C-alpha cells in the first residue's frame, strides 16, 4: 500500500483488485482478511469461517439472502469494526452461511467514504479522501 498525498494505491494481485483489511475480533485483536474490491456488490461479504474467527455468533445477525451469479445464499448481517486504507470504520458486513462465497468489499459504508478509482491499465486501485 503506497501513500501519495492522501492517495492510497493498492496494486492488483495478478489481474484481480484485491485488498487486505483488518477486522477486530471479540477479544479486540485485529485479524487480516483479503477480499475482492467489487463495485458491483452492495455490501461487504465474508464467510461463515470468518464470522467464527471473529467470535461472531453467525445466526444472531439480521437474516439476508445474497443474490449473485452463483444463485442465492443465506447470510447474516453484523456490525463490525474494520481498518481499511488506514481508516477505522464501523461497517455492516454480511456473513455468508457458506465458506464458498468469495470475500467481497462492497459499496455500502466504504465507497461513500473514499473516491475509488480502478485503473486496469496499470493494475491498481486508488483510494483518496
């Protein structure tokens, strides 16, 4: 992650816009995750195992059906603290009941906090305030 005048540039991993971010578990420890930055996803999505790793009781959240290319999968929404691009944000995250669901950084709660630019030519994503 490089910094240039409040612009954070994240290089693609191969051809994929992936972002490393941190989330706090129930013991207040930061845990690292890697997810696709997906402007087509409304909200951030993590897996069933991710909920467990964070100490979240999956089914205590708000029930939600996730619809995507692969069909529909049940998820539960929980408010979680994350650290993304040197900002700490309280965010509603949908935790899938499947571990096959790809991790996604969606628009809600993130894309409204940053100007985000995908640059496929040079294979990076820039975040600025």
